[in-house]
């Protein structure tokens, strides 16, 4: 099976969901965390890195909290791959990638803390992919 950006994005999304599987107490108290909040750069950077950035651009735009939201744009088709867009629908807010006015083409960040987070998510993703192979 060919690993397309779209398929890899689904796997990354599912990996993020597995991190925050709510327990029964959280469900009863309605304290289910948003599994995508704060993960947009990490998820997008991982997708970009795993496919060597081929035919991809990183984009960012400030959201309603004045925080940058990150996503991938495919160069040849203009398709937007926003792995964590759902964080906004969970919070009933508009997603920045839905309207690219004011968006900025960006590069991978060099901060060690983000590199560590990308590496951690990659390990979790590889574990998830290996589990899927066993099924």
C-alpha cells in the first residue's frame, strides 16, 4: 500500500485520538479533552518530515485565541491537509485553514522542544501502524 499524504494524515489523526481516550469518570464529568488542541504544528511537521516535504508546503495562521494554527498544502493540487482541524469544530469555532486569507507560508521550526514532540508522536505513530498491521 502506498503511503499517500492523505493516508498518513489519517494515521497521525488516529494516533492523536489514542492519546486522549477518555475514561468513564471523565465521560460522566464531561471532562473529555480536545485531543487535537496544541498538536497542529507537531502533526503537520511529522507529516511533512515523513514524506520529505515532497509536494508539500507548511502554512500557519492565527486563530480566535491569537495562536498559530498549522496545516499542510499540497503544491500540485492546492489540497489542504489539516490533521487537527477538528479541534475547532469541537470548540464550535472557525478553523483558520478554512479561510487562507492572512495565512503565512512557513518552515519547520528549529526549537528543540518541538523536535522532541515530533519525535515522540512519530514513535507513537509507528506503534499504531504496527498494531494495524497485526489486525
